[in-house]
């Protein structure tokens, strides 16, 4: 079916006909491919596979909030402790599997000495997951 504008049959005429041949050709090729590959898939060797659970039971490590205020006071999860007590807590935390994440929050005006002592004690204890917490710039 075609539509023409006017009586003259020139190159400006609109043709409203859809050519279906390329689409039919593609569909026939796909049909032949499926017909050929289907018997190959079905003739596989029948094997009864064992069943296994592949879900990993991951234990999330606990998170410890370690803070140092402006006076150098150390806080383990909001509980005030001294450096010797921190050594004991750090050794216990280092022996846990998985090790807890230690989030260190130090006041910006605290002396570097206090932070360095906490870092050294953490290293002696074997803590490996220690991160510094800061405030973003505004």
C-alpha cells in the first residue's frame, strides 16, 4: 500500500510501506539457531550434584569509639580510662576475631603527645584497624 500526494508520481511522493523482509530474515535465523542448539543442551550427562550452603556467615566487627579530650583524658566508648587501662583494653580487642574497628576522635587542641601515646599503645597491643574521625569542612 502506498500513498501519493497529487497526480504526479515524482520523487517527492511519501511512501508509507514497511519492509518486513529483514526482520523476518533475522527471526528465521534465530529460530534455526535455537532448533540446532536445543538438542545439544538436552543431551548432557545426567549428574546428581551435591547440595551445599554457600552463604558466608560474616561476623561484623564491633566498633569502638576511642576519644581524647582537650585535657588528654582517654575515653573508651564514653567511659573515662587511663593509659594503663587502655593497654589492657587494646590487648583484649587485638585478640578478638575479627578485630574491632577503633575510631579515634581527638580534640583539635589536645597535645600531640597524648595522641602519640595512644597510637603507640595501640601498635604494641597489635591493633590494626585504627581510623581517625574528623569533621568535614563547611
